[in-house]
C-alpha cells in the first residue's frame, strides 16, 4: 500500500510517498481502508522531533485522524462489519499510521462516521472533537452557567470546543484574530477577543475554565483571568512554570492528553447528524502532498482543519 513515511526528523520535505506492507487485523481489530486523514499540530511537531514519546523513533508513518471503510474484521469483532463507513483516532499517542491507504486498530476505537459528512470532513473530527469533548466534559467537568475561555477558538480543536462548550450551556469567550470573529459568533461564541489588538487578560475576567490550545506565555497570562476557584486545562500538557504559578495562586491546573474513545465519537456523530455540531475544513491536499499540508499548517493562523485525501 501507499503511505507517507519519514526516516529522520526534520522539515516537511522529510515526508515521502512510499510503498509499505499492508497491515493485517489481529483478533478484536479491524482493517480500515482510509479515504481521508486529518492533519493536526501534533503531526508536524512529531515530524520535527518535538512530539509525544509514544510514537517511537523514525522511521514511522504519521497520522491519527482517519475516515474510511472497514475492509476486514478480526476474530471477536462484533460492533463493525466489512463495508461500514467509520472514523476514528486509533492508537493515540502510539503510532497509528493514518497517512496511508490502510490502518489496523481495535474495533472499539472507531465509530460509524457521521452520515451527513463526507470522508474528508469526517476525518477532520476525531482528534479535535475528542480533545474538545474530553477536555471540557471529562477533565474540566463544565456545568451550565459557567464562563469558559477558549484560546485559538477558530482552530481545529478550538472551533469544535466553542460549539461543545455552548451545547453544555456555558457562556463562551474565544480568542482569535479579527478576520475569524464572525465565524466564531456564527458557531455560538458569546464574546470574541482579538488578542492581536489588546492583551486578552485586560479584556476578560471572572473565568471559571480556560481551555488553552496555545500554551507557553498564554497559559501563564490566562491565570489572571480566572476566578479564585478557577481551572485551566492546558493542551496537551502543563509546563513546570504554569504548575508553580498556579500553585502560588491556589488555582487548579488539569494537564490533558486526549485518548481514543469510540463511544464519544458515536456521540459526536449524533450531534453532527443532528445539526448541532459543525465541522470546518479549510483545505484538502492529496496524500502525496502531505509535506505541503504540513508547511501550510505550520504557518499558523488556521481556521478549521487541514485534511489529506487518500482514496476516492
């Protein structure tokens, strides 16, 4: 099968289209023919050697977001059948090999894809959607009426987090550049802050929960916006400086890492099919142009997701 491989860490051009063996499903696993694969910041961070340790050292095949069709099922699989259209975020943070024509993973790490989405849009959902849901529902345990601040609100995770937070009955404030403000208001954001015009911590306060999708100095400055019993969820983790400063102020930090979750993917699919959750795809690249997709993504200022088209 065709796959995007890399043999060394480095810039986007270390990604190359290669022929690799097609995987075979073990018991409780399914083989999925990939129609589209989502591209995420963790992908280009991993490509450059700054990702999570679970994937191991090169050579490897990047990619965790996939949407496709079940080709084969292993012994013991009762939830899916050949021909089912599915989407998932298998194996994260271990290697999943999503930038390829086929992937193998446990059946319960997938769910039936949203019926109203094509594969390209479905592939944009798993990592971003699971991050938004798990961070807000499982980690932050948001409740109706709270004030939630989402940094990078127009991005892949952010635009879904804004919608999830609104669906959960919160007052949603998002940071984004000016050109994305109408987009965020259309998604349900109650307030939008242009962080390029004025420091966000001077504009907003009395926040119950901060979902920080930026990190670094943004996390530290976000502490100034929190109520005395407030909580910050930094994605994907918390720096020692953030933990120390939050401790000095008696504020709560909940470090976060998303995990595969077929049940929540099924819930997200119901929200999407019901018209309650919108998925934004900014650009679709052919699989062979994975390097161009990474170069595009690394420029930042993204609205929605980038996706690779793998099969038709």
